[in-house]
């Protein structure tokens, strides 16, 4: 049976959200400008989580907020392990688990014989039937990474207590639904962030209309790819 911990009170959630935002801004993880997103749409702000995750002190503080969801009111640890998806989820799962004094594991993306992608626990990782766990990740946009982990957890008999993310860009989702069993799991974010996106072009994107150079952020860095009008 999954143990559902009572949600943190509103005042504490607000304080945590403000502190999370401050850490992202001070580390340069929250950027404002003109960005070409993976979807092909344009945005005037972008979150690069590895700018904050490269700082051990900031990462430890953020994972401390995660860890509060794995403890009872008396400080007793309620979970047996913490799991996250590659890549940022590895760091977050490890540090959260360290603070809780439990194991951490991660799920990798693999391609099935039919070409479909799924998440899988490899490298000898296991979950004992009935073990309680937190699922953690960095930025939630569609929930794809965490949703893809849920079937792998369920197949091993694990019980998900909560799904936790640093930043929610999805518009405020309250839960995740297993694509295989239909079970619903609570979802919490440290910071809710509403970032509008736009179709390219001066008629739809304010930054294109201003002629602002556009950047393509990602694993290779943030490089200028043209002016707003050219990119649109």
C-alpha cells in the first residue's frame, strides 16, 4: 500500500518556491532573451538546469526540499529508495537518497525491438516488491521522463509515494498517470513556472518582431543562430 504523505502547508511551499527561484536565478539557470526551443517554438525565457546542478551546495539545498517529502512529521524516513531518470535525475536521486539515508537508482532510455523508447532499470538495479520510493526529476514539461519510469517501477512491484520535480513548466499538473496500469500518483514541484511559447515569426513572436537575435540552447551550449526575423 502506498504511503501518501500530507502535502506541505501553503506557507512552506511558497517559501520553498521563492528559494528555488532565487537559486535558479543566481546560478544563471534561469535565462531571459530569445530562444529556439526543442519543439521548434520560440520562448523569451529558458531554464538550463545544469547551471544550478553544477553547484553542490545549491543542489544539496534543493534535494533537501525533496527529502522533506520522504519523511514523516517526526522526521522518520518513510521511503526505501529514490529513483530518477537520466541525466539530471541521477544527481537529484543520489543527493536526495543520501540525505534520507536510503538507496538511489536511475532508469535509462532504451529502444525496444519495435523501435519504441522506454525507461529501464539496468546495471543490476532492483526494487523489492512493496518497497516505497520517491521519483525525482529536474524540469517537468510534458512529464514524459517520469511517466516512462512508472511502468518500470510497477513491473518490479515498487510503490511510488510521490513524484517530485524542481520546476514545473506543464501548467500545474497535480498528478501523473501510469500508461500501463492507469494508477494515479501525486506530483509536486518546488517551483511552478509559467513560460509562454510562440510560433516563429514577427506576427506571433514578440522577440522576432523586435529583431532580437535568437539562441538555440541545449547540450552544446547556447549559440546564436540568427536574428529573430531570419529565424522566424
